[in-house]
């Protein structure tokens, strides 16, 4: 096999000279057409010059560019030494790029990668560093070696060295192998024209596609498709954005496609082409997914592709839990589902069709040029953000892998699908832990199938079942007419957990003295203290959890007792002055906790929270939420890895915790829970003689 020796730079150093994350859009579109001498490149170039749809292209022979660059043309070029020839080739391709940029047109250039006389042990690579800086795409003509041999023998107009069919095949394989690797290092998209395919039709389709994708905004196309998928008679309020591979079902459609195409069985070790692609310098960039599309185009024509997708879809069984969830969603006109996949759209649309959802649920994804788009991790997140911020929809996101994390973080609510250990993403645990600990991701996990092992600690990533009544209620809730009572029942959600006792008899009894204008001073402080005790016993113990420890029994032996989880590593902050009596009541229930008085956020110092696990902020009333927000901003900067942050209040104004309010958004972001005795729709804010702090300490006459 020929060895690659690019002058001046090794493959690794070349890779460092460019950023391969995507096709270089600032460059003009320049497509290299490669193939062995005798592959028919010149014939194709001449045919394409007549193609009206490619009128924005200039068509060039590499030899013509060289001839125009060196005085004396090709005859003079042939007399140069190898170093001089290399310099001419670099100047020729650079000059073409400048011309395309100035004239705002694309180019298709027929060129050579290497020459390899049969008597030599290795080929002579004539490609240059500049080629991989200029070309945005390379198309390779994979013509059968016997056909090339026949053409070479029949072409009397050109002098070509004698070569056997076996040598031509070896030469061809070496070029394809090396070009594919080099293109991935340099962010150049590479496609092989399949044998037994009409090269003209295939290359024309690719050229038109490359021109369109260079000019179009991929995100805009995806958003348009999502918008079309959500259109219905009634306006949507809530949207479920769901990943496909290993989320809707345990299978990975892309892996299955290549396995089926190569005739591999489950018992045979198999290397999927996507594995090497995504582990290349392209990573999971937009360019990588566009390269994956080209691989699918090479693998099968449209008819063969759809037939294989249909066969694979028939062998995929959706998780019953998702079928039930989708049936529920389809029964509510204000709910929508859209499947957003980085994988093969065709397979998953067929899976949904076969499950009876094809008319209601659309899949947005790629796999073929006809799909127009590619979906990346970044695109998923931008779609979710657009649905929330531009369209005002409430978004639930479901995914299983690190590619889904940006989408999960961008959503209002997120569910991680945890599959069988041997089948699920191995890198997801660390990625999840990082997202939770450093970026404040709050998510739940569902085990599909139900016997799967949970990811991480279930306190860090709590479990939920898709049939859980609370979960179902949260999904179907009307957003436009949402009442706070319904909003606060979702106490199982780790990101937005609020519990309150508004409608309970205990709350009615406890709130009476706090609302009685004749009660003030010590009696009112005592009433607030009782509220603190009640909330600590009934709600904080549930939200934070309890731990078991040994206590001495009256009979002389040890017996199990319970206290607040990490009680000795808990800090209770009394927001002065109104929060102090309730904080005293909470501290009485949790006597091992630290109590801190804070008149302003800066009163909380690092030593108050540095070694702590739980932080409880206590105020008597939350009106606009500004005070709590100021404290939250301060403490989350002081210590980012608190296990629990809980805001406790006697009364919370309904508006402060409604969807879209800044306080609620901040609490969701930082996974803060809220506990309250009652929620009020009365927007009255006490001042002077009616201020809670003044009433608590008999200072109304000073107001």
C-alpha cells in the first residue's frame, strides 16, 4: 500500500493547522474530483459544463491550472524538480481559491492525489498542504479497476504507464483510504462515487447539495421543520422533544443499519463506520454529521435505503412506556411531540408509523441529502431554546446520551432515559455528573426497561415512572390557565420542587394568629415559630430526607433513631427580621444545624456554607421574590455543590412562583426547593404598621 508523505508537514501537524469542526464556510466552495488516471474525470467535467443547474460553478482540469501558473506551460513544468513542482501546485490551487472568492462562484477541479508506477513499492503523493486548505469537499470516482484498465488501453491520445488491474485496484484502495483520513483531519467532506452508479447523476446531485448547504442556514431549516411538525388547529402549550436512538427504544438505528448492510450478526465483532467518524478530529460537529450523510448516500440508492430502513424499523420495538405516553399526548390538543434525532430520520419515522403515530408525530433528522438537514447536539439545544423563548412553549426533553445533554439543560423539564447497562452510553454518567455539579442541571431518570440499573445516585438523579400520576399531571397541565395549586403539586421534580399546606386544616389553624391584626410581639413570634416547627416536621424532612442513627434505649441497649439528613452540616439562615422566629422553630426541630442571622446576602460568609450540605433560607413572606433571589445569587456563587438549597416561607405570593417569573427560573436553574405554609393570590405587600417585621417586634409605632 502506498504511504502518505505530504511535503513540509506530517498528517498530525496538518491537522493542527486548521480547525476541522465544520466545513469552512468562509472559504469559497471548491470541490476536488479525484480518481485514478482513466477514471473518466475529464469526460465528467465536460458533461457538467453543460449542466444548467451548475451554472454557478467553474470547471477546471488540474493540469490546466498548472499550465496557467508556470511560464512555458506543462512542458516547462515537467522539467522542474519535485520541490519546484510542489510550489507550482500550491500556487495554482491558491490562485483558484482567490479567483472563486473574488467572483463569488464555486469550482469543481479534476486532480490527482498520487502517481504510482507498478514497479515502485509506494506511490508518489502529489497532493499538497494547500489542497486541503482550499478544498471544501472531495469526490472520488471509484470505477472498477478492470474498467479503468480497459479505458487506459483504449485511450491512444494519452501516454500512460502500463499497469495491471490488480495494481490499479491496490492504488485505488490506497487513495481512498488515505484521502478519507486526511479529509477528516482537515474538515474536508469526502464522498466516494459508488461503483455501478451513474457518476454524472451522483456527482451532479452532490455538487448541487454542497452549493445549497454552503448557502443555507441549517438551524433555520430545522426550525422550519419543527414548526411545521407542531402545526395543528389548537395552539400548542407544551411540547415533548424526544431523542430517538436508545431513547424511544433500546436499539441504535445507525449501528443496526451498518450491521445489516455488512451482513454482520450480533455474534460477530463489527466496527461501525460511524465509530471511526465520530472519533476522528471532526468529533460530533455539523461537518461530521454531514459526512455521515455522505456515507449513507454511498451505501445505497434511495430505493435500497428505504427498503433497508423499513426492514430495520420492523425489528425495533418502542418502549411500551413511550407508546402509552404518546397515546396520552395525542389525546390532548394542547400537547405536541416532536422527535429530534442525530440519527437516521427514515428509520424512526417508520417506527412511529408502524406504532400508529405517523400522522401525529414527525421525526426531524438526517441520513439522506433529501432530508436537507443534519441534527447535532447544538441544534437540539437551539431548537429547545427557540421553542421556549421565541414561541413561549413549555418544553419537556427526553434523551439518553451526552449528545442530548445540551437539549436537556435547555428544557423546562428533562428526563434521562437509562437503558440496560451493556447497551447504554458509557460516557453519560460522567457527563451527567458534570452537568449536575457544575452547570446546575436538574433532571429525572426513567428506567427503560424497568429492570435497568439507575444512573448515578438516585438522590442526584431521582427516579420517575412515565405512568406516575404526578408526572402525567405535570405533562397534561394547561399552561395558559395554570393555577398555582396545580403548579405546586409537582413536588417530586428535583428542579422545581414546591410543597405547601395551603388547603390543609393544619395550615388554616396555624395561619390564623399570623393574620390576626390584634396579635403582635411575643405572641406573633410564637405563632411564627410554630409555623417553622410544622414546616420542618412535615415538609423539610421530606424534601431534604432523613438519616438513621443510634440512640440509647431506656432498657439500656441501642436503637435506631432518625434526624434530618446531614443535620450537622445544615445551615439555617434567618432573613432578618421577619424570618427569625420561623428559623428558631426550624432550628428547634433540627437542633444540630447552624443558625445564621442575615440582614443582607453578604452576611452569609464562606465559613457558613463551606463544609455544609444543606442550606435553608427562611423568610416570613415572599412577595416579589427579589430578596430570595439576591440571597440565592450570593450563596450559589459562594458554594456550587450544596446538596440541598431550600427556601422556606410562611406565605408565598402566587405570582412569584408562576411560570416565567424570574424567581422560579432561578430556582429551577439552581435546583432550589421551596416550602411554604400557604400560597396567596393577594398581592398586598405590608408597609410600616402592617409590615410583618414591625408586628413581630412591636415596632409599628416607629415605622
